[in-house]
């Protein structure tokens, strides 16, 4: 009997094999292929080519990836030199690999967030605590595992807060895939849906197909349907009709980066959904782990938007090319939803509402206080 897609780990670590283990999401839903990533090139390609995708999953993959590469760096260190020089040699190569992985995708902040967090651990263990390079690598191992475990807690907690915003029987619309396939478990935008499913809420979910890469059709509809959720797939340009008909009580979307003022970058088409939701009075909720909040980016205007290959629009998924040869193509991977279109931003430390600059600062304080209590 074949496994349900929800029984697989989206991103995992095989420490014995020194590999990052992922589901190749470019093959879903037709084929479930588990692949192992050993080299920097393989990890970079997997992120860039969307074999692993979704901000939280990218962060976990990057953390596991830089740990796996650190193990490889360790093999080539000259241990005959003094410990301080050995660490300097290790850190130089670690930094090169970190910057290389970080170049794979520019918009999702979790990529740089996870790599920077791993670098902080590296420097703390090797430079401040003067630990051996072997101990530094073990510290990186522990931190990578912690990042994944925290992601599961974050998503479930976002789900609890999100669930408080809806009621049993509600219609929910979501865009792209911010589900379990984009995280370690539960998803962000789908977390309230999965928790509601467990508790008998009987939601009716509409999943936008999400052109041009069809993450909604291939991934969200697939995982929700596999979980027994009442899900209906719609084309992106049908969202206005289902909202006008009164079939949608709330919109939940994920995000790849939130600016300090509450502007949110997410998969292309999200801002269209938000605009339509505003027109029909449907609450629009952005589900954002605090790791995606970029307090150093003042507004959405400063968020770098990744441009993708033209072929994704003109020929991918088609037997024959569906656009004339030579036609110009504009293919941004993301757009920015202005904060005035957002009803609330749901995080693991609470729900932020306008004015977002102040409420997001309050979220940051709560996170810092929680961290201080743990320490």
C-alpha cells in the first residue's frame, strides 16, 4: 500500500549518509520521488529549481545543507595547525558555502535567516567559546535540528491563532502552497485548516491553481485532498466569483517576507486576491512565522522580487508551446500586498493588526521576552 503524501517528511536530514532528504516537488502530484542532496551544487539547484520550496522549508533545507557541507569541510582541515588557525580555515570555507547557498533565491527571507542563524552558532562555538572544529560542527548539527523542530511548533501555534479567526463550516480561500509541503508540518496558511479538520470544523476550502507554476493545483489541492479536507480547485481568475457568491469567509495565505510596515511579499497573484477580498469584505490574513518578518526592510518597495525564466509561462506544463516564439514575457515570482489590504498578520507570538509597524514591534518584544525566559 502506497504512503499518503502527508506521511512523508518535506525536508529531513540523513546524518549517516551526510545528505539533505527532500520530496522533489517538481514531480508532484504524479510522482513522489525522494531525493538526496550531498553537494553545494545539488542543494543550490534544489532550492532554485523549486524541488524544495516554501519559505520555512527552504530555511530548514538551508540549515541542514550548510551542516552537511560543514561536515565535508571538516574532512579537509589541517589539524596539525593550532586550533585557532584550524577554525579560521574552517570558517573561511563555511562562509563561502553559506554565501553560495544564500544566492539561490533572493525574496524568501527564511533562506538568509536560517543561514545567518547557523553562522552565529558557528562563530559563537569557534570564536567565543574556543571549541574545536569538530565541536563546532556538532553545534551546527544541533542548531539545524532545532530549526526544524521550532518550525513544527511555529506552524502549529500559527494554526491555533488562525483557528480563532474562523468558525466551523466556514469557507476559506488560499493561494499558492503554504501547506505541509512548504514547511516541516502543518503549513502556515493551511495550519488552521488542518487543526480545524482534526476538530471537526468541516471547512470548505478553495485553492487557487496559482499560475504559472501551479503550486495550488499540484500541491495545495493534492495535500488537502489527501488529508480528507473538502477542497475545490479554482483558476486564479475565479476568486472574485466565489467571494461575490458569499462562499468565502476568510482568506489565509503564507508569505516569504514581511516588511516592517506590514507589506507582505508572497507568491505572484496574492495581491490580486487581497484586492478582491477587500472589495467583497472578506478578511485577508497573512500567516507569517516571525522568521519571515524583516524589520530591516522598511516597506515592501525595498523587497527584491525574483524574476523567473520565461519558459515557465510559455511552455512549462504544455505538450506544445502555448505562446508565440519571440514574445516578451514578464515573470516575477512574487508580488507585494500593501498593508492596507491586510486584515491581520498571524504569527506564532500573536496576531498583529494595523498599525502594523507598532503591532509587529510588539510581536518582536514578545518573542524576545520568550527567548529571555528560556535562557
